[in-house]
């Protein structure tokens, strides 16, 4: 039995088989990447629920209350104020001499805190990085970290006891033949006391981030610098500081963002009516105007003004950092 085959038409022997026509129908929706990640790691994502709720309840929802800066608010009345008054309270604090005094005090304290409290942790971290004896390094770290774990109330209490008229500092001054100095009652001493206590409380803790950043620097860079003849100071300047520059810039931007929010708790605990000329800042002035005097709309207007200045500062610092050194928060 023989079979016959029909020869293919010329020119079609090497052609690939024709593909089936695509079906014109509705495709099933593809699962997106975030859904797969959420299903796979839902336990990890669930850990973010409480922090998100915290920021939502205590950070974002209270922003709605800023509307009383433009409305007349009376205790016991409407939650969002009674009558619309526009920029009345803004004009009030802009024409208030007391506000400009506390504004200048805020700039002074914020500037001094930034100038002294920002570089000292960097210097301390560099010094600790040069210590070769581990026992000495751990001792210095423990002693410098300890004040961070004390509450602001305890730090203020220690400061006031040390600088009291019959305290240890005046006792030493008496032994040296000097008259007692009323540090707590003298306005010209408040800025020194505040900045000094802030350095003592925060310098040690701030070194943790810089010490962690120092561990990421490649040791080969130091070896190459030594081969090129660089001494220890030149290695710090050309290798160490550029290595921790992103951390420095990030913390600097964050500090600039909180420039206007000078430590409310510590100022409130350390100052008194005698030191108002140099100690009263915007946050304490808002507290007295809002809580003690029940001028909530006036206090809200000042607080909103302070928040806008902080937003402008952190945005400007971020843009300046991005354009100059190429490092920014966003």
C-alpha cells in the first residue's frame, strides 16, 4: 500500500507555523506586587499599625484644630469656634511687642543650641573612635550616655540644685573668695544654663549614630591614605568626615526643622518671671496664652505661625543640602 504526499507550494517550506489568533476577551486582573508582598509578609506589616494610629490620632487629626486660629473660640462652645474672624489673631500677635521679644529669645536659644549641641556629638564620636583601650572607651560611653536616660524634670532639678544660692557651685565660688551668684534669678545666665544642660544631656546619646556611621567606612581608605603619607588629622579630614557626611547632613536638617521648637519642658522648668526677658520662648508663651489665659484662638494662631516657619526652614535646608552636597531627606 502506497501513500502519496502532496508537495508543499514553493516558498513555504521554511516558514514557521502560523500562530493562533489572539482571543479577544477580558483578561484576569494580574496581582500587583504590593498585594503579594502584603500577603506574604502581613505579620511584619501589622507591626506598623500602632505607630500609624499614633501619628494619625496625635499628629494629623489635631491639625484640624488649627481652624480656631481664624475663628473666635470660647471654652464650652463649638469645637471649631463660634464666629469667623479671619486674620484678626494674626494681626494681634504681629503687633504685640511681647511676641517679638519671645520670638527673638527663640531665635537665640535655637541658634545657640544648634551651634553647640550639633557639632559636639561629632567631636565626641571622633575622639571615642581614636581610643584603643576598650575598657576606657566603654566607660566614657556609659558616662556620656547616662544623662539621656534621665527625665527632663530630673535634669532641671539637678541643674537648679547645683546652681542654687547655697548650692555646690556657689560653695566653690565662696571658697575661691567670690560672692554667691544668683544663676537661676539672673536673666543673662539663663541661655548659658540652658545650652550647658542641653549639651550634658544630649551629647553622649548623639554620638551613637556617628559611631555607627564610622563603622561603615572602608578600612582600605585609611590604608590608602597612610600610603599616601597622610597623618591622623588628615585621615580624619579626608576620609572620616566625608564618610559620615550623609549622617551629619540628615541630622542637621532634622535639627533645623526643630529650630523654632526649643525645648518647651526644660525652659518651662528652669525659667521664672525674673528671667522672662531672655528665657521666654514661643512655646512657653503659647502655653501661658492658651492654657493659663484661656486665649485659645490667639495661642493657635501663634502656634500655626511657628509651624509654618519650621516647615519653611526644613524644606529650605533640604533643598540647599541636595543642591550643595547631594544628600537630602527626600
